[in-house]
C-alpha cells in the first residue's frame, strides 16, 4: 500500500558560465502556490554579460521564493524551494510487535552500505542570537557618512528599511532645523515683515546606481585590459565612395534579402581579408605560459550597445563565411543582443573585434582591447568631405579607421600593414575578389 508524502526541495543558483560567481535575478515567472514541471523556466537572471533563463529541475508546487527581483545572488545560494510529492511505502498493520527495521543509510558509489561507527551527540537547541547592541543603529557605510556630515546621531533615527536598517531618507528626515532665537522682549516693537515663501528644499542632487551585471563586467574587463596590455592606436582616413556604391547595389541583391546590408558588412569582410594577409594580428598573449597563441580561426566580435550596456558577442569561424552568410550572421547577432537574448557561449572565444562608433556621429576614437584579443578596429562616421580625386578636389565619401593593438605581440609594422590592407579594400572593394 502506498501513500503520498510531501517534502520541500531547494534549487540553488547554478554556474551557467565560465567563472560565474554571482548573478542578478531579473524576473520571476512563478509565485508561491504555482505548479511547476521539470524543465519549466521559473526566472531570468543576468550574469556578467548575458540574460539567461533558469529552468527548475523537478515537478511540484512553489513553496517559497528565497530572493527578490533585482537581488544579486551568489552561485550555490538557494533561490527557490518547491514542495514535491513523493510516494511513500506504508507498512501493513502487525498484530505482534516486530523488531524495528534497520536504519536506511545513504549509498556512496564504490563503498556500499555500512553503518558508521561514529556516534553523534544530539543537537542542542539553538539559542536565540544576541539582541542588537543598544544605541548601535543598522546602516550602510554611505548612510553613516551622510549622518556624520549632517550631524545626525543614528541612534536617534527611526529606521524604515527592511530589518530595521536606517536609510538615507531616514537621515534626511531626522535633520533638526537650527533654532530661531526668540525676539528681545525689551526691544521696541517693529512692523512685522512681509511674509515670504520659504526657500524650496533642494532635491537629491546625486543618484547612486549599484554597479552590477553588464556594467560591472564591462568595468572589470576594460580596466584589466587597459592596465595589462600596452595599447597602441593608429589611424587612417580613406575614400570609401566605391564601397558605398557597392552597398547600394548589394541592397538590391536577392541573395541578401532579409539581411541588413550596411557599410559595416563590407568593413567586416575587409577585416577578414586583411587577417588572412596578416595572420599575426589574430593572436593572444598567454602571460602564464609566456607564449603567443596564434589562432587559425577568426571569431569576429561585434560590439553591440544594449539597454543593459555594451557586450561583444562573436561570430564563430567568420573567416569561412560567404558575404550572404556573414550578412545573415551579423543581422542575427545584433538583433539577439538588442533583445537581451545573447547566450554566454556567444560571448566567449572571440579573436578580434569590430566596433562602429560612426553611428553616434563620431569620426574617430581609441578603442580598448577586448580581454584575450590583440586587436580592435573602430569605424568612424562616413560622410562627404573634400578629397583630391584624379587631380581635383571633389566631395567624396570618407571615413576614419582606428586600430588599437597589443604592442606585446603586434609591432608597429604588423599593425600598420593590417590597417593599410583594410583601408585598401574599402577604397577599392574589387580587391575582395583578388585578395580574398
């Protein structure tokens, strides 16, 4: 005979990416009391650079959500508990007393079942924790500093935060206005001054935003890159009138229907051709092994601005793609990034990066290397400028390219040759056929 037993199972924050130590819970899709099934997505989390859906690994009813939306949770911390129904065996009634069944012990693979000879003392009831020290208010360091600056004794502040924590608003509310001296009774009476409106209380002049998610990862990455790899940036300005004409023609090509054909597509193709002619640019510095790792593949990173910050997903094996395949891959990569659906795998393994600052009307810049890569190419704004063409000054479509590279493994000659090849292809896009 069987009966149904209910027990609560806990689901902990998993490691969904290499080196993940924490993640922010963005949205819960379930509430306590909801029924869930194995594999059902219960929440969305934001890791260092991607938004990931988390499925629950068992069936049951949501018992409790252990963290709220917007909360940062460490890997291994319980985020949700689920009441799970399990079948339990009910023994038949016995008329005669039976010896108690042997204690069921957990089985470890390779060891079998055995009773431990270690005797455990019964657990002692846990005494309640010590009461808060009188006069010692709970407050974060910035709030304590604010109170000190305003001359407010935190022990006298009535807390409104969770768990009795004093907030900034509590401190502002506790500021005591300076006493106004009483008028001298012996002084001669004077005409009462006209009533004036009290000066408006200035609103909060600063906004503090916690550094987390994409912004936290980006800050760590650019700091590590800027202070570990010696950057060199070179610039070249090039006439891309022929490239712009080719872009207009390609937009009418049926093979590229459904793809966004932009100048960046041909810049990406020019970059891939230049990598083929200068393979040393596609490398990485292994400081631990003191080796230069030359990569025989090109995982082309495309810097994409998203509502949550800058991310750099990459197109795997971009060097093997035809122009229509590359156009489709770039279109899908950018749209997925803007929708917040980039997977952690798409953010790993890049070898060289392309970034478009021209969309913001910027002519040139000094881009910072993506960690683990040796070069990044920035494309400025394309527009008409006076240019000497066939001996005459004419308005031509011109762009400035900026190449930053790691001077530990890319010397000036290699960086200059690579950048010159990219410019040469964009000046005469027919070289895509002869050099590619």
